[in-house]
């Protein structure tokens, strides 16, 4: 029997700083819920909207896998490894903070908002050299299927992560059904609906709802409307 935890969109932590409007699926900053510290190795899932010309000044991270996924607009990334990059809708970025990295993230537009997701995943191995990678993915390759964007397999077409974690994006038409099989039986999957509505293993999810599932090797998604979904498979022993 699968175990689940359901998080309604409006139950997330929320902080509006004017320049930044952020929703937190797990405890972050001033938002603290002892029941929502993390889901296995998934420590942070933030849904951020940043005003034009604004952003996060240079700040440090260490021993964390940090993934950024722009949903609307573009981000300007800068770090102390010398990288100065634009991350736009359709791109995915990953940083292994490792022994330590300083970086900044600003809205690449002076006028339009940017909406992006930031995920933090606990690493498999601590103290590695900091690394940065980004890739543009063809959104057509996620039509009625799951497109793998992050993987521990260095030979895959996805970005490499220092963890036994697989992250996928899918666009599912109303009435279509997708089956997801876990890569490792001890892993769990956190399903996050970006748009639309889905029934996931008999649980209905609306926009920005989240459902964590573990102790099962198969997850069935049925689209009740045209939907976009993010699937995050992570080890649960954290």
C-alpha cells in the first residue's frame, strides 16, 4: 500500500517582499512547519515571481544540488566560477554547490516578471567541487509523455545530479493517461502540478498542488484538463 502526503496549493508558505512573491512547498526562510521540512532528499520547492530588474544578490550555498526551472521569462545567473548565463523558459539549470559557491539570480528583463521554480536536493556525496550546467529542452518532447531533465546517469540527455534522483516534466492533454515507474524501489516521487488538473493514484490535484508518494513502484496520472506536471523522484532515507 502506497504512502502519500498531500499539499494543497493554498497551504504553502507565502512571502511577498514586493520585488519577490514566493510560495514555499517546504519550510524556508520565515516559513516553518515541522510537518513540512522536506520530502525525502527534496529539501526545497520554491515557486518565485520576481519583478523586472530585481533579483537575489550574490549569496553562498554549499553541499546542495540546486535546480532552477523558469516557467515564464528569463533569469540572469552569475557565480564565482565565472559563469554569467541567461536561463530562459524551456531551459533547466543545475548547480552542485559542493564545497561552496557564491551566485546571484536576477530577472533578465527590466520590465516583465519572471516566474521560476527552485529545487534543492540533498547531495549523495558531500564536498565535491562546485559545478554548473544548463540545457535547453524541446518542449515538444514532453507532449503526452514525461521528458527527463535531471538524472544521475551521466550518459543520459538530461542534466547530471549528484544524487539518485530523476526529475521530469510533462504536458498532458485532457483525457490522456501517463504511467510513471520509479527507478529505485526505495525512492519516493513528489508530483507538482504546474497547470491544469490531474488525478494521481486516485488523488485529484489542481494547479500548484503537490502529492508525495512512496512505497510504490508505479504512479498513474490521468489528466482532467490540459495539464503540465513536474515529477521529482528522490531517495526517502533523509
